[in-house]
C-alpha cells in the first residue's frame, strides 16, 4: 500500500486553467481546466471529497466505524479510495471483473478492498456495472450501520462540489469573461454544478453538453440513447443549451492533436469534449470558451495503443515530453 | 455420510446478489473435491445459487429447507 500525506486533502480543487493557443483565434479564445492536477489524478476528487464531507456533516458516517462502498470502474473509485482512507475510513470498491488491471492495481495500492463482479451473479439486474451497483447496494442494505454508499449518480454533494468549487474557480480564472462552458456528462455533476453557478452569474453564458457515440470507448462519459439519465443530472439538465455527439474516432483523433499541437497528454474524455469545442468554435464569431479536461492520458496506454492513437514508443515519448503533467502518485 | 471437510458460510440476512457473490468467493478458496455448505434465507438465493452452480460446472449435492433457512451443499468440481 502506498503512503499518503494528509496534506493531499488540501490540494483538492483550484486546478490550473490554460489557454489552448493553437485552437484560439483573435476573437475566440479556448481554455481548458486541467483536472488531473487534483491529488488523485482526476476531476472525481472533488465529488468524492464533497460526498464524504457532506455525509460527515449530516452525521451519516463516523471515522473508524464506517466502511465506504461504491460501485465504479474508474476515477471515482480511485478518488474515494485515497480520500476516504485519508479521512479515516476503510473503502470497498465493487468493480466489474472486466475492468482494466491498471485500475484494479491502483485501487489496491490505495488500500481499497476490491470486489469483482461477474455477469453470472444475478442476471435479473443486467450486466457489467449494473452487477456492481446491485452488489454494492445489497452489501450496504444488509448492514446500514456499517456501510455507507455515497452513490455519485444520485448524491447532490456531487453537484455542490462543482457549484461551490469548479464553477467559481472558472468564473474567477476568466475574470468573469467566460461565454461558453463545454463539458462531458457522466453523472452530470460537473455540467450542472458549473453550469448553474455560471448561469446565476450571467444568464447569457451558454452551457454545452457533450456525449460520446453509442457503444463508445470513452470511460466516464455516457451516451443517453443507450444509458439511463442519472437522477443527479435529470434534476437540473434544463440548464443545457446545446448538445454535441462525438464519435470514438473524433475523440481519439483529438487526443493525438492535443499532444501534437499543445503537448498535452489527455485522457479519452478530454479528446471527446475538445472535439465538440472545435465544432463550437467554427460556429461562433467571438467568445471565451472553457472546457474541462477530466484526467490525463497516463492510465490509457493500453487503450491508446490498441486503438492506434499512439504506438507504444510514441506513447512513452509523449509521456516524457508532455507539458503540464502533475507529479501524480498514481504512476503505474 | 460426507467424508470431505466441509466449509460453511452463513449468508442469512444478505440479499441478492450477495449470497451468490459470497458463495463464489468461498468456492475460489476451496480445493477441488471439497464441499461448501451455504446457509441462506433470501428466497431468491434458491434459484440464484442453483443457477450459478450449474453454470460454473460445480455439483449441487443437496438443498434442504428448514423454515426460511435454505442449506446448500456444493462440491467444487474444478
């Protein structure tokens, strides 16, 4: 298990925002907020921290007594494992056995107990993550005094993390001049939290949602023709002004372009949102466009080489030469 | 009479799919030929555990019912 400094909890949020000069023009400026500067490597640190602090404030959990359990296959599991452990909780993560070995080994290194579900456990509930959700709920339901399931798809603290944190940060970092906010949607926490804050500051700011194609390869995002709308998103999805749907190919092409043009090595969801930013930029005459890059590309070597985005050598070269990578704890 | 060592797990009070999950984890820790005894009280467990044992190629030696308690004896085959 890796050692974690309590100082890490003070480093959640306040991530840098950078101009993507090669995508900007004289009238349209493009900025990205680099969420991989959060201590556990992604935007999900914010939601994980807020959901746990909120549960503590409400008296739902006590340090040293409760176990935090969450079904997830990606960044939320990593964020919860690190943050809950630092706050003094044991963590159990329920994950489909098909999830990547990289992710499982990070979770174990962070001290989480990992339960792997297979599709044959309970065919009534569906496949993949649905099995994991069902098992996590069953474990928590049988022992309500011992287990707490934050449930990022329903928990309003996930919205608040962005309404109170990410939204004000973006407004301040652009001196209140942001005109368009572009974000992918998974739980809907980021887009509704940031979107709501920005609309309250200036109702003319446009909120643009991005979804990947059906049967996509973009971890963390959802296509709403094939996936349910999480209740967290449904509550405030009226704030979305416009939608873009992006193909796998467009996303991966943009991952490569972001490296060649900006020396940024991003995760697949950042490629997806950036492809939508480019389509938007072509349509508007002026503005300040801000998007969120949820995580960097370090966890995705196997995906990128498999999809032909980079060869193994190109990836290693990119990793050494990329700018704005954080000193992540989670180098596999 | 069973001559093998029998390992027992009690999953009473647990709901689907946890009884199957606990059975699966316990079976992974047994050696081939050993018997696992599972005591459950979720009515869904009867169908779920039966189906899981059949699908994974183990042997369901017996199921007995006593009130709401269900007791399964499963022999690990592979």
